[in-house]
C-alpha cells in the first residue's frame, strides 16, 4: 500500500456524499477517497445510482452486504417490542450496522480517516460517530463542519461538473432499509400539512379487503409465516414462501413488507423528538415491523405473568431509547437483553394477525407456555384448578378497598368538623 492518505466515505451517490469526495481532498488534505455503500436492504436503484456516480467520479467503491446482521438486530428489536414515539427504528438500527461495516473496510484498505455526509441537525451523525470514535481514525463530517446547504452543494457540483442529476433527487429526503422507509423534508416538515398519497411506496391506501396470516415465534424471534392461499391485492411481488415454513429473517421481513404493505399496514405520521432536541414531523412506512411487533406483543401477553408484562415495558422502553440513539452496543443494552432473554424462552407459539382497514390486529394466539387455564377462567365450571373454589374469593372481596374506604371516611369526617 502507498503512503497516500486515504479516507473511507459512507457513500450513497446522492448530492451530499458526492460533493464530499472532492471536498475531502481539497479541504481536508486526503490523497485518496474510497466510497463504501452498505446494503441494509435499500432498493436496487440506490445501488445502481451509487455505482454509476462512483464510476463517473472515478471513486474506488466498495459495496458490503450487511442485510443478515441488520435483520438479526431488527429481530432483537422485536423481542424488545422496540418503538420510539411510534417509530419502529429502521434508520436508527441500521446506522451502527453501517458504521461498523465501513470501519472494517477502512481498516482493510489502509485508511486513516472516516467521513459521512450527514448534516449537523439530524440523529445520524451521532449514530455513525458513536461507532467510529471508538477507533483511532480521524472522523470528518464535511457537510456539518463546512456548514454546507443544499443550494451550495448544487452550485459546487455544477461548477465542478460532478455527476449529480440536478434536482433529480426528488423533493423529499428518503431513507430506506429492510425495516422502514422514512420520508422527510419539503412541505412534510410542516406539521399541519397533510401528506399526499404519492409519498408512500411500500403501502397502498387501505383496501376493503382483509387477510389472516399466522406468524410463528421461537424464543421471541419470528421464524415462520403462514400466509394461506390468498395474496396481497397489489401483489407487487409474486414470490411466496411455503406456507408455515421456517424462513430466514431477511426473507421473512421482505415477504411481510410486500404482503402487509398491500393492505395499507404500517404507515405512521408522527412528531419525533430528535436527540439534539429538535421536534420534527416524520412519516414512515414499516409494514413488516408493524405486523411482527403486534404479533410478538400478543404472544407475550399470553405467556408472561402480569408482573413480567408490566416490568418488561420499562425494559423495552430503555432498549428503544438506546436503539434510537444508535447505542445498541451499550452495556445497558446487554443487561436489558439479559432480562429479555430470560422472558423470551417462553415466547414460542403462533399468532393470527388480521389485516383490515390498514391495521394488523392480533385475532388469535397459541402457545404451550400460555399462562392460561380454561377451567380457571371459565364461568361454566365450578371447581377451578383443583384447590381453589369461588367461595375463596369472599375473604379477598372483604379486604379489597379496605384502605381506600377508611381513608375516605377519615377525609369526610374531617371535612364535617371544619
Ligand atoms: N428521523 C429518523 C431517525 O432519526 C429517520 C432519519 C432518516 N435519515 C435520513 N438520512 N433521511 O431515525
């Protein structure tokens, strides 16, 4: 390897990362820039765009497939019922996976620096750098550090004849991976603006049709789908699994995105509090995430005790916060996962989900670990689990609310005296 100073850039082929290539040489003194695109399930066109732009820039370009690692992390998120303010965390979970893959390429390729094209307003800069600053590489964020605007970038690119198709990036900023598609920017920033139907690509408007599917779980991980004979009304993609068969995480997520998206499942329009404190309007599509999170929760509701369910909410909340922050490698997350693992040994079984009116609603659940006794819960039989009978509740009923009754009596007698 030469003595040239080399830097690895997180590269998408969009305007931000394209202008970063000459800037890293001109402004930061690097001799060579390598571009790294990490596959976390973006659509094909994005790789084609990255390849083409890299070629036109004469950029040494690497593509790393991290779909499996990413899908595994998404399934850890399912076990934690992970959601941040209604967002199932696609972009947030992808960033540490992408950052780690880029760091590995940088090390293999003799780089001494790492760069990304994130702005200084978003979360992604923090998520990338949380991983990168753990290495001895120099970390550079040209867009943030040079205070670049989109207008400046466009002019800069025009002046230098950089391969950016002027204004062809569409008016929205879109980030897509296996778990979610986020749509930001332009009029959507205004919280009162009602988004037009054409911002959605993964989901149709809910149709009148319904479909029931069965999702199988083992130890809290989604492992199989039974989609029956019917298929998505839009049926954009004809591939189908063998029903009820075990599926690999990536394939399972892809199939569910396609199927549930056709029933309008998994849209969210939320106000999101970013890490730096900005409150922003966000739109997302995440059909598979919605189905798997709803199904997983329904199975936990069946197999966990009341105390476990209520305590796990706090664990899940903490996991989701760290997930949003891009800190899934934090010791806290390891500790939370110790609790999660202990509970998930019973989260094995199946859940029937009905797609209806844009919702994915659990309508049936089954597990050999169900904390459920038909005899105990039924109104039809007298003797319950063998050693409890109806009359036993009389004593409990006498005590129930004792303290509240007493307190209210004391309060009203004091009020009378005044
Ligand atoms: N607000 C979401 C998040 O912070 C989505 C960010 C989308 N990122 C992007 N570069 N467009 O996770």
